[in-house]
C-alpha cells in the first residue's frame, strides 16, 4: 500500500492549515506527524483518512500498482482518535461484534481474543458508558489496530492511558502493526518512538 500526497493543502476560510505538501507513505514503515498544539496534525491525519476534504492537490492510494478509487479509501484504513465516540449503550462484547459486521478483524482474531489482550475481560458485559476514559481509549485503539486493513491511523494514541495502558499500546503496535503502514499524529515522542520517519507539519505552513 502506498499513499501519495501531491501538492496537498487544507484551508479553513482564509487560513491555510498546511500547503504544498508532497509526501509518500509506504507499507512496512511507521510515520509520525509532529508539530505544536493546534498546528494541524490532526487535520492532516483526517485529510489522509478522508474524513476531511483537502482544499488543493491530490491524495492517491495505490495497492499492487493499482490506484484505489477515492470512495473506496475507507476500506483500507482504520482510525483511533480521542474525538471519536464509542456507542456507549453497547457492552464491549456487543461493540466488537458490531464493529466486525462492517470491518473484519485480523486473521485468527475474534472478540474474545481482543478482550483478553486489552485486559478487559472483567468488563466485557458492562456498558461502555461506565468505562473509565483509559478503558475507552484501549477500546478505541483495539478497533483500529485489530481491523484487517493495511493502513492504521492513530491520533494522540496514548490519551488517557496510565502506565499499564501505555505499555499495552506499545505491545499492540509491536505485535500487530510492524508490517503495515502506520501514521501517528502526536507531539509526544513517547507515543511515536517506534516511528522511523517524521513529518513536521510546521514545514508546510
């Protein structure tokens, strides 16, 4: 999988968040999007995800040398972000079953396996509304990392995680993401210490 940004830019009203961004992301490499708070890191990640439309330039996805149509990009990606909500009326077991109905999990992975990996077996039948913020973040990471897609997008992935949750995050990355295309948006180097490449949003203002 390759994601190619060609002279990409995003503008809100008259303010350019980023502009003239030419960059290539490739499978098997982890990338960090860095920058100050409010600099546009999350916006760039959302543009890559297709959740926000870019204002100029092009974003192309290719797999095995073939271009993937823009309306199908979502099939190749998963996204975890603090601003994404979970269906809080569901239990964790119900949510994982629901999620799998529209995006399959990695081979040999099922809901019970994920619950064990997250250390949330004791809360599997509890509605997500009663989860702590750290527990919810574990679930958000799981639905992204365990989805059977070539591209994993993570926005401030360690938000609300304690030391145990932080260790779990890195373990999940090391176990399930090293042969995929991973893009992390963060200004905390501990969240992207495994990333081999860094893209500073400040270079495209």
